[in-house]
């Protein structure tokens, strides 16, 4: 374990994010997923990782611990991830409605991403996640926060306008016929 400490310190310095000072809340009904996320966050240097197994206990834990970052699943009992996000994004009732919210989901079709965006989710990550992508997204939401806007029907991060272009490009890559790597047997 001692050999990992210099690497961990280097990661914190390179990203200007000190994970040791951050408080995380992981909300997922799957205990295996919560354990994986907790392990990854501890590996990034986080010391304080709180967990909840459904949306209701997630809201309770949010109020009790005031996390710096919320990572939650879409499909959960009681309140799903979208409903929990909408509850957190109530500026008149919640202490910190500006908290970055990273939603994990296996459902990444365009319509669902738009629903998540419209609920106030900061970032959507497709399951299964990798340590590298999770780390990059956490660093991004903390070092490059988006402006928040308030309308009659929405309070949350300013929606990205390039969502359609990025989604269409990704779908094009996914639907393109597989080409063997250079030098690989066809």
C-alpha cells in the first residue's frame, strides 16, 4: 500500500482536486456497485464516502452529510435517481442545490440522457464505469462547474447545447461496420 501513496498524491496535484477534503454520497440500490464506487473513491484519496441504498435514504443522507459530489443510480426503489435529483435541485428547500450530481445508468439512449439533463443532472455516466472515466468526470465537475440557471420549470446546470452533436457522433461510431485493426487478420 505504501507504494500507492506517491501516485495518489501526484494525481491530486495534477488535477488540483484534493480528494481527501471531499465528501461523497453514493446512492445505489446494488450493494456491489456501492462497494465498487466506495473502493474507487478511496483509491482516489477520498476519506469521506457516505452511502444510501434508495432515493429516500439518499435524500436523508444528503441533508445529514452535505456532500460535495453525489453519485447516484437511475433505477432505485422509493425515489429513482431522476426524482432524487429534482428534490436536491430545489433552491428554496435544500441547503446546497448546486452540488454536482453524476448519474450512473445502463440506459444511455438519447431520450434518457435528455430526461436526466432536464432533471438537473450534471453528468451522465454509462455503466459499467471505469476508474479513469469516473475520476475524469469528478475532476471535471469540480474544476469546470457549469453555470446554473433558473426558469419557471427548471433549476440546475445550464444544459449543454452540443448534446445532439455528441450523441449523433457516438451513435455513428457505434453503428459503423467493424473494421479490423491495422495489421490484424481480417
